[in-house]
C-alpha cells in the first residue's frame, strides 16, 4: 500500500539541504524555542515576520512552501475549532448578533491570534519532521534525554519504542485493512446503525489486531534477543550524532531571531 | 558447534513435553536439514540451539558454552544467528540498512565496522540497491533476505533458519535457498528447519523429528530410501525424488545422482 | 447459476501518481458445483480478482455478475452478492476474534440475519463438513491447533451457506498431511454443489483438483481451459507467467533434448515413458 507515503507520520522528505544536515538535537531544541516565541506573539507585525521567516526556512530546507502548508491539513479542523471557540465565546464590544451567538471585537482579535498561533505552531513543528528521519528524531530525543537516565528516565527505551512504533505503522495499517475486508466479506456492517452499534461492530476488527500485535511483540522480542539486544548499555550507532559548528551557529541564529521577534512584538 | 545431550523441553503449563530425550550434535560446516510434520517440535529445537529456550532437562552446549548460563548468552548468540518464520516480526527498523545495523550496534562495534558489515551483508543477499528503502515496501522474500543479512551482520559461524521459507512464494523460496547454498559453500554451518522436502536437497545430513523425538537421522540418500516411513513421519515425497528413485531401481540412473532438476538433466541429457 | 466475469478491469488509485492497473480484461465463468483454479505469481492480480467475486471491489470497467446480479448494483443487492460468494483470505487465522468457536461460527450467519435455529443447524452441519468435532464449540478459537484454526476459519465462512466459495491459498504454510486433509475436505464442497474458486501460485495443486484452470499474468488471462488442455498447450509453447513445478521443468528439458515424453505430474508415468524411450 504505497499510498501510505502520504500518511506516514511527519512525512519525512529526504533531500540534501543545510537544514537536513543539522543535528537532530539542534532542530528539536530550535523548534522548542520557535514554538515558545510563537506563543508570545500578539501584534500583526510579529505575525508577518514569522510568516516571512517560514518562507526563508522553507527555501533553506529545499522543501516547497506548498508542501509545508499541506502538512497542516490534518490539523486545519482543530485550528478552526479553536478559533471558533474564541470567536464566539469572548466578551466585549458586540459587532454582530444572531440569537444566542454573538461575535465581539475582542473575539475577532483572539480568534485570529490563537488561530494563527496554532497554524504557525503546526507548520514550524512540521519542519522538524519534514527534514528529520524517524531514526534521527529518535536518536536525537534519546541523546537529549540521556542525562535524565541517571534519575531513572528510560531514554533509550523510549527511543526504541518510538523507532519500532514508527516502523510498524504502515504494516499495521495494511493488517487492519486486511482484517476489515475479511470481516466485511463475512457480512459485517460497519456503516449503518447508531454510534454504539457501529463501535460494537468494530470488535471483530480490533480483537484480531490486538492478537496480532501481542504475538508480534513476543516474536520481535525473541528476534531482538537473538541479535544480542540487551537494552541501551554498550550499544553503539551506525551513524552517531555529531554536533558541528553549523549546529551552534544555527541555534544561536534561532535564539537571536526569536529574541528579535519578541522584542518587535513588545515594542509594537 | 552444538551438542544436545538428553534434552527435553516442556512449555510452561503444557501437559506434554515438546521435546523428549533429544541427543543431537551439529558439526562445523554441516548443512543439517531438520524436518518433520507441524507440531513435531522443530521450532522448539531451533530455539534451544541459540539459548532462546533452555532445556527443562538435559544439557545443550553451543560453541562450547552451556546455554543455561546467562553469562554465556552474548557469546552464543553472536556465533549462532537465527532467522525466523514471519518476515515482518523480526525487522526492527524503518530503513533496510538500519535494520542490518541493529545486530552490530548491539555488539557495540565502531561505526566504521558497522558500515562495512552492512554493505557486505546486503551484498551477500542481493539487496545492495535497496539500502535506503523503507522496510515496509519490501516483498516477503526481500524481507526474509533482509532478515538473513541482519543475522549475517553478527558474523556468526552458524545460521539457524526456523521455517524461514514457510511464508514465501516459490520465487522468494528459491532466492533464499540460493543464498544458503552460497553461504554453505563458503563454510557456514546451516541448520535448516522446514517441512518441505524439495528444500533439503543440498543438505549434508537430515534429522527427522516426530512428536518431540528424533525419528531418524542420516544422509539424503538414506532418507529417500526410507520412503515407506514418510507417511508415518508426516512427510511427502517430492515428485522429482520419486521419479529419480524409480529410474535408479531400473538402473537407468546412477545411485549417487542427486534428485535435483539440475543434476537429473545433466545426467539424462548430456 | 454462475458467476460471470466479463472484460474485468481494475485500476487502483486512479488519477494519482500511484495508479496501477491490476486487472486488464479478465474473463471467467464459474458454474455451481465446479472447481476453478486461478493460477498466477505474486502481482498477477489473483487477489484483486478474488475480491471482485464477492463485491469487496467494484470493476473500473467490465462486469462481474453473480447469479444475474451485477456487483455494481446498489447496497441491498450488493449484500446479497456478498452472502452468495464466501471469501476466505490467505492466513485466515488473522480474522479470529470471538470468545468461543460457536460465536465465531455464528458471526457470519448472524450478520445475514439467520434465525437462532438456522444458526445452530448450519454451525453443526458446516463443522462436520470440515471435520471439526462438536466438543470444540465451547472452546476459545485461539486455543485450537493450527490445522483446526484454518478449518474453523473456512467453516465460519461456509456457515453463511454461500453458493460459491473463493479461497486464496487455503493451504499456505501447511505441511503435507494437513494440506492433503484440507484439500480432501474442500473437494467435498463440490459435491454439495458449491462453486469453488481456488486461488494459488502452485500449479501442481491446481491441476490436481480443478475442472477449469485460468492463468493470470500481470492482470491478463494467458490461458483458460481444462487441466488436460493446459498440458496440451504446454506441448506447443510455454505459457507466460507460469512457474512450472520442477517435474514439468524436467519434462521440458527432456523434450528439448529429444525425448517425446508427455507433460504429466505423475512421476511413475514419466519414469515409465522415459524408460521406454531410452530402451528403444
């Protein structure tokens, strides 16, 4: 089922670009900084500057802006919903009324502010997953959280779980589809009936899926043990992460940009 | 390479043992075919070799190490590698080369060595051009070849294949068998577990398992001479083998001719 | 009473960069009470064809008509098609879900609104047809042996009393005795006037059981006829997309060398004929 490419989490697009080559830890930390900055923005000028920066980033990572925006599609409903809540539930100077619903001037401001914040948040976070492969992401997170292993945080296990989960998403998709078709062939009706009826109708799809997953866990554990897996101790990596000067420069640059944008925003 | 003495194994909670009083030695350089009907204990026996299962009675020595000692597991499993039946349930990574690297990474090898091994093993199984392919996009046969590459990356002395061809189509099966033939030629010890008799024609020794016990042991020609027992052992004589035996009975074929397509054509159509 | 497939074409993901033509103009007729084998390699379109037969997929062009009802009909007629044509996927054990064998057997019939007595009756009859003892009814389907699970899955599809049964590689992963037993049981279905469509890549198996064989290659029919006429055809020319079992490859080699031996799967017959040729 190759069309799953469109649905693979984060839609990693392999390419040769300065952003792709950055250490994943740098990218993860940068995105955290950017997100913090985005959530502080209030003034329209700030929004414009964040938008311009997005375009600059997209050219630096050789990913067309169109593709970046497409990444927000799955979340568009959430963004609109949040905007809608702020639009209709904020009190203030009423601009328009219809029965119990009213839109205020403050509502419009809040809705656009929150909507745009969410929108930019998704787009900037999308940059992380577009330019970083799942394995790199998992490695990056593991290295970042490694200092916390001393206080009992299972950094390696978390990274391994992420890697394996991502590896099996397409496989599970296929298997769900296959089970679904098998039960449909036996006359299962998954389209009609009330919510409760439909949920019950999914049991013949979910139970076999669980069985497969548990069996797989057992088999996979044996296979990993057979290849001498014993957790994170003593493990090396084929492509170890190496923090380079470019990463330091990139991080300083991001820090500077976020600081500047926040200042512009405060000044306006 | 591997020696089992009076080995019995019962799964926890099971009423009957899966293996009973098994005495078996695997010598270096052999290609041992372990055959038998479903439920005869073949997979259980496979997992005893590399200490995934510990005998409930008796001893197993793998590469000189006792399998029931935890401190030996590492050494045993880096010398005896295993390929399992379900292609999907042994692949850990999302990208081909990352999965082959999994074993060497567990061994803590330096990155340069890992890269070398990955390239070499992918070459041995014919997947070099699929190095950066996502693993879910591979066919069943390719996945099994990937699993073999992952096992070879441990640089083992022995490869155990637990019904590794059972879920493959004929092309996939043939691809895997071709790889095994090449490995065996270069000195790899192979333990090949299967219920298909058309896959054992390159074996140097055959062990038949039935209801957890060894029913018979010997070489290929001995096995096919014992065809009267096949039904009892749950085995089926492949047509080519039956054909060659019939010709041998009528003295139209030399007794040492292997019942493979290639050899038969070589002898009958020189 | 038949399934008629006419110029069936199926395209997956039309209009996207992943567009693939899985079937290009396949013709097939399955009469009640006959065994049709659909043979082909991976990618030949056999699984796609199987899903068309019970209306899980609808034709991109061409038609599939089951007992007079085309599979492009609206929902109610479509469901009647699905009831008439049972479909057993490869490795059907992956569809088991119920708490007991009787629940698993009842799933299909209940979906088709059988009464409780009818369900009881069909469960009993189908389980005996597939050699499953009644004491298994209260057991969990997950606690059965491999062979029993396989037969249970087929029985659970048969319990809905379909007129046709499509089986995709029913003996995949089975050892010789299990395979022999299952195929023997399935052959009995033909006597119950059920039309069997056997999808497989194993030509040997197909030839041994089928009344009619159709060979698919890359979505096209490259042969359609009786097993005997298939063997006759092989005498004239090789058939594309057909992976010959080793014994037929041997026959091919012997014939090329000059021995006029027939295409047969029978080792005894081949040995006899070859002996005659060599001695003469």
